[in-house]
C-alpha cells in the first residue's frame, strides 16, 4: 500500500517559470484520476520541523524574505505565498515519514518547492529548505539509525550531501548530469565514505542510467542494511525535460521502486518530489512511482 501526502498551500508559491504551480497541479490531477490511489492533504508543518535541519537565524531570514518578496537565496524567488508553501511541504513530508514508520506503508510527498539544493544555511536552485534532510532527521528522532537517501533528480543533490556527508548513519546516492548545475557531485566526493555520486553525461541510452543507479545502490549498501529508504524523486531526469538531458522514462522510476521492494521487502520507502519541469511528464513520473509503491 502507498499513500500520497500533499498540501494545497504548495500551489500558492508562484516564482514563475520553470518551478511553477502547474507542476504540482498536473501531478495532483493525474493521481486523483486513478481511483486506486489515496491523496491526503496533510496538516501544515511548523517551524520546529525546519529547525531539525536549518539554524534559527536562517529560517527567520527566509520568512522575512518571503514576507518582503525578496529572494531567499541564489535562484530562490519568494513571495507572500511562499512561507505557507514551505510549511505545507514540510507538513506533507512529515506525514509521509510518519505513515512509513508508524504504519509501514510506503508514502510519497507530492510537494513543492523542491529541497535538495538547500544547504543548512543556504537556499539555492529553487530550494528554500531541504525536505529530504528533514525527513532523515525526523526518522532519526523515531529511532531509525540507518537511512539510505537515493537522489535521482537530474541535478546533483548538493544541499543534501552537504548536510549528511559527515553522518555515517546516512548513506547518500546521487545520480546526476555532469557537468551541469550546481556543478558539484564528482565521484571523488565521498563524505565519510557515505556519499556515492554517479555523475553522467546527457544523452546516454536510458538503460545506462537505469543500471548505473542500481549499481550505485548495490555498492552503497554492501554489508550495510538500511532501515528506511528516502527518495529525492526528481523527474527532470526524464527524456524531454527542459532542464536536463537524461533519457529516462516514467517506467524506469517504477522499475527502481520494484527492485527496491524486491531487495528490501520489509523496509518502508518515502518518496519526495524534487525537480521535473515538463508538468505532464512530471505527472506521469510521479504516477508511475506511486503505482509501483502501491502495487503487489
Ligand atoms: Zn533537478
């Protein structure tokens, strides 16, 4: 079983193209059209959730920037509706983590703005706060010692890496186009041996990306048994995305989910929506992922 959590507040944040409300709107329309799926509106999160990852002064600065319509960081335009969207996304992610840990049900947080570029005290690349790092911190509070974060967004999850790279209880895999924004993510960046970057050029056959991520998952978990799988699920890795050059298809995300479930049948999976800038393709990608989480 799988459940999808969202927050309608996430639709309000409207910084302009390409990280636009229509991305999430298209995803929600697609999920709601499938009677087998359950889409739940989560309670908004609170500031305490954000402080699991971000220092208080940084959070104050973001909130003030949103109220004044000032940027929260490099390529992070904010407005009055952005703060409720940030709290809404945090609430949906917290609900997804709780569903996975309390009820052992795979869960997906359909949220925006995305989070994986945000460092502890630096917003960047459309990402004000780091949601997957928050999910990891929440899980730790619930006693999860070993969590695997898989980031298949076409961009390097630099913010997540910076937050977890000295934490041996978290292993982080990022497959991304390289060289490409944000220019980091070399294979040599290993953290404390817990970081596994897979930088790849654009335009390879889709099977190359499919298998490269799977091999990295194998390498990252050799002799190490995760208790929770967190996915920074970006769909700008799909063919046709305006911001990426990978050639993956929605079914490839489903294949990864099926393989993860086969390899770790009792371990809950939490997916979080990151990038994906062709709304119809994003919707197909999320739908394929959630369907794979929900099926037998
Ligand atoms: Zn991306």
